[in-house]
């Protein structure tokens, strides 16, 4: 159900007038280790709104919970290739982000994304890539391909960590095999399954959490990783005299972007809109990026970002890096992905 546009229009007018909102709650469902406690505390202090943050570790988990209804959340943070599903199934409310006062701070490249044209349903949040990272000091070799990950040498076997998310690992397999995302070809998906099944005996953990712990402890040498946590992991590794490197394989990396969205049935819509506007402030988004370790969409946020983050190789793409944004698969393609992942997880 779409939010009544007259009500929203009145709310936007009130927000523009500078009126304060100092009551109520805001329930956020976001990625693990994603929301900055400092930024949340700042929001609570400035608005009087009490915030609760619950977390998930895969887009599939988020989608299943929202599809089941009765989530009780006011803000969710889906990734771009899942956003059209939320829109088409009526799982999120229509919100015209262009009417928020801080929309003026949004960088031009993020104002009309193909997954949410005109930003009718959400506000851009973080963007980045997922790839692999490895302990260079343990491996002793330079990695420039997914080959070391999917077809590991003897010293890597049993010391690999893989995302527990079909959405991401299947796309990486497509890149390595030279195939397009969202394939509807059973033969191509069989190639993906064969690759993942051959890798499986050498995998220590299927998990989208704790990558840095496993890498820094030396439990694994190579792991799936997002660029943001890999940045934080590298700093931790350096403090311990170890070397963690995030890779831009020659086959490419998978690009992603998140949005803040309001689920249908949310109880605190106005507070959610206040939070969306708050996060489009350069200072707030800059501090949020410092915590999450990801790039953001707000012009001027760099002034509030740590110098180490502004210049981080995990955040700044090499000139020759190939980044491929995923997209929403057709039901046929998604069915093949689900079948492959079910077989791998057995």
C-alpha cells in the first residue's frame, strides 16, 4: 500500500519548516556491523527518537522476513538488485526522496538509479564491492584472479571462507567462468554448481560474518569479503604485524549499492523519514562511512571521513578495476540459482 501523498506532502512541508520531532521510536533492520553507534546516538540526541537496530547477514534473510509480514521495522536496508522485488511486491512504501530537505546533498550519479528510478521508494546509503581478501604474509604469493579461491592450491585447502549468500557467490562464479549474471541457461548454471561443489571440500566455513576474525587468527588464508570490512580488517591486521589484502580480480568484482527504505505497514513512518533526511547530511554520512568502511552517496561527506578511509585501496577503485553491478534476476534464473545453492548447502 502506498503512503497517502497528501499526508507525506504535509509532513515534508513541516520538515522543511524546521519543526522538531522529539518523541517515538524507530526500528531499523540492517546489515551486521553496519550502523554506526556514534551516528545512531547523535540521531537520538538531536531528535529525541529512540532507535533499535536488529541485524541480518544476507539479502535473502531480509526479503524472507519482510515477505512474511509483521516485521515491525520502520527502516530496512536492501541491496540494489533486490529493490525491484520489494517495489513490485508492494513490500515498501512510496517515498519521494527528492522532497526531503537534504536531498540537495545527494551526488548526481545516485539521483536516478535504474533499480529505483527517480528515488520514489528509497534513499541511497552505502555502495561498494564484494570480492576476496587474503593473508599475503601466510600465502606468500600474489593473487590477481578468482582461480586461487575457486580452485585452490594445496596450501589453501581447508583454509577458505565463503559467503553464505547465493546472491553473491553465484555472481562471483559467473565472473570467474566468463558468464553473465542471472543466467537462464541450465548448462551454465551446471557449470556454476560444478565449480562450487568442487570447492566445497576445501571450505572451512560458509558464513557472511566473522571474516576478519578468521583471517587475522589465521584460521583461513583466503575469504570472501566486502570492501568495507576488508578495509577495517587490514587496519587490524597491520596492528598485529600481519598483512591482509583485498583483491580486484582480473575477472572483475561484483558492485552493489544499498538504500534506506520503509516497509509497508511501518508504524513510525515520520521518524523513518527524519532518519532518511538525517543520513543525507554530509557530516552524518561521513561518520557513518567511517564506521562501516564503505563509500557513500553524499557530496561533501569526505570532509568528515578519516584520512585513512579517503585514501583506502579497498574504497578507491584502481583505474583498471572492472566492477559489474548485479541486477534482479528473472524468476527462471532465480529458480536455477536457488536450486544450485540448495545442492551446494546439502
